[in-house]
């Protein structure tokens, strides 16, 4: 408990510093992914550098394999823009995961006030934005949400509710899940489209989709419930709607 008492002492200063920095990084990542200009890349890298200085405080308080992502951020000149984006998001994911663990050392993290604040901060990037359900597409309409990466895709839906099911995904499938984690990068080259229940424009699924240029709709709320695996679906990642196709 000595470690967590030490972290509590830093609680106010570090968390208050992180709040605007993390928000600013995700804002700049989003802007860069949309336009990919050298200026926006530079601004994104500068924002990540500033945030990394604060994140490094947590390195000695989390497992080495998790803190390695934060350490890599300190050598961002060796990373491509895509590698940097995915590494930063992975670092935030690992820090968030550690703060929300419910067993062993994680239970102490859950009790620590810094963890509660950090959880709230990191959860912001996956908040559900209100879906526009006013779109009428007759009986083919299945779900609607926020466009994270524009485009159109049609294929076989594969509803994934656990990591153990990733092996079901085949080339050209449309992945439907609650929310992606960094492990989903393994199947990113296979999928034609991505639909999630949760998330906003800077959630992990959105960032992943934009890096792989995958049509993506996030924050549908009930996609995993209304879409059935093996059925053909069409996603319109311009209007933000998911439709069923004729399944003969």
C-alpha cells in the first residue's frame, strides 16, 4: 500500500495536468487523421510529447509490460505517425485497464482516489454520443450511430463479444462488437467494415478504423443485439446507418 499512498500524494497535481493534455491529444489525433497534413502531424506530436512527460510519473507504479508503451512514447522520433497514434492509444488503454482491475493489486487501484478520477478521464474517449435514430430506411434499418471513418461496406456480419471469438473473422467480414481493444489490430486487415455499440469519434475503434481506412460507425448502442452473425449487412458510414441485406 506504500506505493498507492505515494500516488495519492501526487493525485491532485498529476490528474489536473492530465485532464486537458489527454483531451487535447485526442482532439489533435482526430484532426490529423481527417486531413493528415504535416502541420497537423507536428501539432499532434507536440501534444503527445507534453502529455508523455506527465504519463511518465506513473511508470514506476504499473507493471513493466504495461509501462513499456509510455516509455516508447518518449522516443517518438523513431515512430511513424500511425505507430505513434496506436502506441499512445495503447498506453492510455493499459493505464486505464490497470486502474479498473478488480482483482489482486488492481483492487487497491480501485480504492485509490487517483484511479477514480483517471477512470473518469480516460472513459471520456469512449462516451456514447447520441445516435440519430430519425433516419428511416424502412424494414432494412438495423442501427445508427456516429461516423468514425467514412465510406461504404457490405459483407457478412460477425458479432464478436469476447477476444476468444476473433478467429471467426474472415476476409471481407464486417465486425460488430461492443468496443474494440488493442488486440483487434490483428484482424483489422481482414475486415471490410466496423460497427460498435459504444464509443465516440476518438474511441479506440474510431482511431483504429481511420488508420486502416475501414468504414466505421460507433456508438450504435444496440448493434450487437440487433445484428446477427452470418447475415449480410451494409454500412453507410456517411449517414451513419447500418442496414440489413437480403439473406436468402
